[in-house]
C-alpha cells in the first residue's frame, strides 16, 4: 500500500510508451513539421510545470495566453511532441520535435489522453457526481461506503485526489482530461476497484471528462450559481444534463426534490432511478430519524422493499439526502443490497467531509462550524439544519468570491440575514476585485431581508471570527460559510496561506473555549 503525500499530479509510475505514428493513425491529427517515425509518447500534459520525458505537450488557448507559446520550455523539459491548433502552430515557432495540428486540441485532449494511458483497459467501477450543491459531500459519502464494503477506492473532489492512501490536494473541482486519465492509469497500477469523481458543469463543457463512461452518474440538485460561465439557468442545466447521455454514463440516479431534478429524470438519455424526500413519489426515499449537532440518523427505502437504516457524522437533512443518493448509486452500480445492508447495519457511514459543516469546537461553549457553502440555496439548507439543532442563537459570517458570479451576491446576503440572528459580512477570495465592493453588494442584499439579523461588517476574517466567538454564548452556533477546506485566500491575484478551520480554533482558544 502506498501512503504519504505525492506530487501535485498523480501519474502512472510505469507508463508504457505508445508510438506517435499509431496516434496519428487513430485520430484526425496532421503533422505540421517534424518526423513522427520512431517517436514514442508516454504521457500527456497541458502544463510546462508537469512535463516529463516522453510527454505529448498540448498547447491550448487560455484566458490570457496560448499554451503553444511555451512549447520550447515544454520541449526543454522532455516533451517528445507538441499538439496544438492553427494559431498555436504559428506561436510555437521552430521546434525540433514533431509539431501536430488538430482543430480543437482541448476537445481532442480526453480521447487522446485515454489512448496514451490506456485508461479504458481494466477500468475500476466509475462513479460520477454532479449538481450545484452537495457534489463533494456525496463523493466522500460514496467513497466511505465503498471502503466499508472492503473495496480499494479512488476519489477525485474539489478538496483532494486520493488513490488508496495516496493523497494530493486539488486545484480544480474536476482535473483537466490529461490529469484525469493519468489518475485512472495510476489507479490501475495500485489496484483501485472503485473510483468516485466529482464532475462540475465546467468539466462537462470544457471536455475534462471526455473519454470516460461512468458506470453510474448521480445528480444532487441545481440552483443559482456559475452564471458567470453560463448565460442563464437553462444553459447551466444543459451543461449538467450532458452527463446523463450514453457517451458519458450507463445509468443514473437523480434527486427529484427540485423541479430541475424532475426535469432531468424525465429527459435523461440513459436509464435513471430517482430519489427524494419521504413525501415524494421517487423510487428511493429518505426519512430523517434523528438530528443532533454531531450526527444525523436516517432510513432509506427503495424498490422491492429495500430498507436501510444508518447515520452520518454531520448534521443536516440535505446531508442525509446526499448519503441516500450515494447508497442508491452503489446499488445501481451492482452491489448486492444484502452486502450493503450488512455493512451499514447498526453502523454509521464512517466519513470525514473536510470543510463541509465541519465542527471545529469542543464539547463546551458555542458550536462553531466551517462550511464550503457559497450559494443562496446552500445557505438556506445549512442554516435550516443548524436552526433545528441549536438551542440558542445562530451567528453567521461569510464573504463572496471575487471574479465569480456576481448575480447571486444579493440573494446570498438576504438569505443569510433571514436565517441567522447575527450576520457578519467579511472578506473571502476577492481575487482581482475590490473587496469593499464585494462586501457592499452582500450588505445591500442582507438589508433587504424581512425580519433580518443584526448585521455587522468586519473586513478581516481573522477579526470577524474573533468577534463572532466573543458575541457567542453557550448553546449558540457559529457558521463560517465559504472557505471550507481551503488552506489559502486569494487577494489581489496572490494566494496567501489561510485556514478558516485553524483560525476558528484559535479564536475559540483565545476566548477560553476548547476546540477540536
């Protein structure tokens, strides 16, 4: 078993080179210059920082620069060939390796990477999860159940990539296609039997999961988010719905608690099973049995009289629904219900969800939770969950991402004020935006709330969490929404080390309260 930290991209340790001439025979790729004969490729990358000897370097247009501009650097690091588009071929200049041309290199990247890495050979059970909120939580819950079943598992989420005990941090929710297929090749080397991949809308529209057919795809929900990338909710929905087509997945499980879910179930191009709340008409239904600040116990009933009772070490009906979705997906993947029931009988799902309603406080004093929620709908679900288990007041603090969807900020402020008793607006990842302008938009939205909370503006998150702890009493709950698992803040385009979990723990200790 492999353990410890690893380089940023998980690649196969023993790649088998493939002749470049065979690649040209399989794909509609032309040679601009250079002789592909006797050239082999053993990897694929978009990044000059990741180039290894024998790689095919792919130059794609970026937001500010074209990747082909860096072809010389890639070759200097060992790239055996360069693949790009017509504009990139001009930018690459004279190179001493084969220069290859394709109309859209990003669209070709998935299939080419799959071919180079042979990732369709002996693939693990492949499970994909999409939706606006709950993707990461569902992925971790899937992984936890599959591990409890005794499988060697792989995981790719917003927070991390993991193969067995080998873990690296993530930079994108879903990695670029070249990384995804390298990950699958490394998984094959390590004997991974089941792989769970969090699939963003951007991953689908930007070809990051091309070349993969999931055994089961899951859908959590759809709500207002990412309208900086998509023209409207319809376009956003269509991006998600693309996962439920025969070229992407074999079967699906769809939560129908929202109208978008009902529509997806009706329009899916693959066979789907539905899951929803107890009062709905879905194939699978979830009933909450008990909620505490430490856990949620629930029952899942399904077709043919299936009934499973279990729990999760996190609060929230929405989290129980995520777990129910995970259970239904595993059954749809072919796991025997009896085997699953034996694994879960009288036992909670042993999952750790980093930065997802993660409690960082001890058993005395106010309860402090750090969460990755960053959309109005996520705020509503999370605040409602806290309200049900909080005997005192709810204090919420949050900021908003800079250079991201600005249309949701007013609603974020409003629902936060409506769901809390004290609201502290602070800074988050302002990126290249003016943080004061972001706070102003959130404050304007918060002030429209009916019967809203007391509202305070504190720019520094370090000062904001200390104020929240000072204002809290025994029995109160503090929710710090936004940063979740992140270990940095991006301000002025520069990433600075910062952990909301560590800051919250420090604030508690400074106030004389225990932290975990």
